[in-house]
C-alpha cells in the first residue's frame, strides 16, 4: 500500500537579511582612505609652507648673514650708518618682555580659567567668559596707545616705590638693580602690556582644557575626601598638563611676535641691561620701526631678525613639547 504524500512542509531555515554595508563593515573604505590621504596632505602642506617661508626669508636675509657671520646673533652693536648689525640686544629685549608677560599673565589666566570652570556660579560663567573674550578683540594698537598715554606715565610716577624696593634688595646682585630708575617707556611697561594682551588667549585655551577633564576623576577625588584644592591639584592639573603647556606656548608666541604695541612702549633703545624700568627694544618692534627706511644690507638684516625670531619660536615649542612628553611618560609610569 502506497502511503499518501506528506502534507507537512520541511522546516524553513531562518536566514537573516543581508546586512547593509556601513562605515563599520567596510562599506566606506574608499572614503576612509581618501579622508586619511587628505589629512596627511594637509599636514605636509603646513610643513611645506613653513619650509618655504624659512627658505625665502633666509634667502632675502643672506647678505646680512654673510657680512656679519656669527656676530649677527652674538653682537649687540646695531648701527645701520656704519654697516654693523648685531641682533643680541633685540633678542635680549624680546626674551625679557616675553618672560615678564608670562610671569604676570600665566597665574592670572589659570586662576580665571579655574574660576570659570570650577568655582564660579552658573550665572556668572557666561559674563566672565564674555569679558575675557572681549579683551582678545581689542586691537593691539589700542593697547599700545593706552600704554604710552596712560599706563606708562603712571609707572614713571612711582619712582619712590622703586627706590624703596631697590634699597631693600640691594645686597642681591640682580634684584638690587632691577628696579632702579623709572621710565614710562621700558621693558616693564612693554611686558605688562603684553601680559594684558595674552591673558585672554591663555585663559580661553586653559578653560577649554579644564572642561575636558573627565567628571569621573573629579568625583573619585571627592569620594576619597579630597578638598577642592586637592581635587584640582590631583585630578585636574595632571590631566590638563599638555594642554596648559600648549596654551602657555601660544601666549608666548603672541608675546614674542607682537609688534605695534611693543614698538610704542618699549623705548626703541638697543641695550642689554638689568634695569627692567629702562628703555630697550625687541626684534618685532625694530622691524616695524625701521623697515620702511631700510635698503640693501640694512633691509636684509631686518629680515634676518625675522628669521631669528622664527627659529627661536620653533625651538621654544620643541623644548616645551619635550618637557611635556617626559612629564606624561613619568605620570603614566606612576599610574602603572
């Protein structure tokens, strides 16, 4: 007897619909590769532009470098009439006013950034940020005019205070002569003006860096019974070290390259002196003051000052990068 055909159907094998090829499944490999090459080309383009700037300016400054040789950066004699061009006094002035600006601006900037991100009530954070950003929007020539018309004369009137401080620190070799004399156009005036100018830059970047600290680190410090200061010292600063150094280096670059404000208040006197209240000059300022009248080797020497300033900025940034990378390695080793 033949059995009737079975009416039951074989079980169907469950099959998943083909997955769409998305960014995580290889569907955009061509776009990813193109994006990677575009980013790489952009990075090389920046290096090429910097190299071309260095090459072209060095080529224009070569007559002065060939005439003066190493004495271009080791001599302090700058006399265009006699054909002598030594940039040491200008290098000294640039470093002095930049250091003064950093010594004043960095603590103030870090304090402002910490206040805005960690201490200020919510209703005050936005107005405080607006005020800081407003300082960055003021043109540098306005700072220079304020320095030469208002702030410089006020500094010159405080001669009694400087004499008292000078007598107080007279036994100390450097500090005893630092505050002697009082001129309204001086290293100190230029440094304080630069401090006001770079404060909003350092503050804005530091504020953004502090805002990136993971909240878990802060709460862990609170949970261990840390005070607010201990939390900032142990959780915020270690995480933000690299970003803070970048903010300080950006402010230093602005201070070293500032032209108009420094040219108005520094005094335009090429001198190497320990008197911070005496007149001096800086590389960017002397280029702005003399470039319009310069010709031949004098013009090449001024361009050479720009080359030296460029190299100094690069070296300072490389040194800062090395310091931060070493500190990060030590911090990573301590965590392990």
